[in-house]
């Protein structure tokens, strides 16, 4: 596919913006500014500078989704595989599901996160230093007023020296600057100013502040009890939602910096050890596809699988409810564990 004359997409790029940002759409949108002053050129800078982008465009505020709808909507409908008449499906109810791997023979850990942005602020690639500090101050106030069972501590990265920061990083209690895609989108600007992590007393809940989105609300725990992790996450989401106005659209759901995350803005996944299915990837891919799941490397997006530990999570974020995501994951993991068990019983663990 070649870009239309005049649009600076690299000939090798296969990004969604190259596919859907026609010259006409570009000319129709290039002078538009959102209320915070965000432009189309700012939105697509990452996709222009990184020809290997999958998507190539980021929102700079919730209004970007309306101002740049002629290019964002076709990208959203393509990426999320949406049928005509699609819409966000609400629903965030605690669940009762059996632990699929109580002896922890397969699932190393479970991690479920949602992205949330505060509607009254520009999004992460479009914030001034003062806006990042104001956002941090706003959410710190919410953290201080959580119910006792969810209480915890917030650590601002600017309060740490190099040694303290790297000690937290090793424990997964800090996050580095984003990748080159996020860098080109302005998301890493002023790092580590305004960045930090809230950690609940029981260490299950973490909230990243001012990373790719204003908030990444995360519940994680060793093992495969995804229902318990999901239920703890819901309690935190609802407690913060009572205090903060999240950027939300009835049709698109929760609005995020990257259009791949809108809707539930949820990624629910596990790290699972599949020493046999690693040797039969096409079978693993069939099972994950049938259950609307995706396979990532051990370190997550755009990383390799190490020591047969796969990151498996939901592929769908929009057009289905968070509870459906969890049921997809639970059903898919059940099928994957059965297949791995069967393969191991035929050849014994670790045998060729
Ligand atoms: N790397 C960018 C974004 C892809 C989706 N991942 C996010 N949002 N973390 C791309 O266009 O490929």
C-alpha cells in the first residue's frame, strides 16, 4: 500500500493511519484544534516518526475523538473488529469463578489493568509540566480518601534518588519512560515529573500515575485466581470513580491516549508456563483466537517469549463488557491448561 502523494508516510509503513488518513481527510482536518489546542499533526507524529507503528495516532484529550473522528473512527472500527451499530457495553460486576490452577503448575501470575483519564485534563502526550503536577495532586487527594480496606501509599518518583528508584523498579513498583512510540507522541515529556505509583497495603493494587494514561489501575497476584484479582480491581475502580470524573463516552466507553485501549480500557491476562504448547504454537494460536485472546511475549507488547512463559490476555476491549472479557479469559485458560496437561501426560514434563 503506498501513501497518497503529499502525506509523509514511509513506503514500508503498514500503520492504520497510513491506511485510513487519506489526503482529503488530512486536508479537511489539518487546521482543526481541540479545545486544549491539540492538532492532527501532533496526533500522528508518532506514526510518522515510527514507520513500524501498528496504529500511529494518539488522542491528546477526550475531544480528539470527535475533532479527528473522520480518521479515528475507521481505525477504531478496524482495530476492534466492530460490527455496524457497535457500542461500549457497560458492566463491572464482581464474579465467582474457580481458580484454574490452585497448585500453580502453569499460571505464574495474574494481572488485570484498566486505563482511566480525567476528562478535565489534556491526555498524557499533550500536558504541560504544571498540568501533570495538578493531575498528580488531584489523584493523590483521592488516594488519601480511599476506604480503609483499599488504603495504601503513593510514591512520587521525583522524591526518590537513583538507588531508591531502581530498587522499586526491580520490584515492579516503578515504571520507566515509555517506548519510542510514546516518546514521539510526547507522552514521556518532563519524565519523571508528576509520575508515581500508589500501592495498596496488601500489595495487590497498584496505580500508575501519568504514564501512557493518567491512571493505570492494576490488580495483580501470583497464581491464577483471576476472579479474586478482578474483584479487587473492581473495588478500586469504583472507589476512585466515586472521587474522580473519568473521560467517558456512552458509545466509545472510557477514552484513552491510544485508540486501541478505549471501551473497557481493560487488559486482563496471565503469565503462563507452556513448555509443550511452545512447541505447537499453531495449536496455541487456535485456542487463543477461539476465545478472543492474544499472545504476547514474557515482557508484554513487542517482546519475546522467554523460558516458555507466555503473556496471554484479552484481545477485545470495546463492544463487550469487562465481565465478558473475564469469562473469555477464564474459558480460554481452561482450554489452554487442558491442552498443555494432555501434551505433558503424553511425553512427561520437560521431555522432548
Ligand atoms: N506502539 C503504538 C501503539 C500500539 C498500541 N499499544 C499501546 N497503546 N501501548 C503503535 O501504533 O504501534
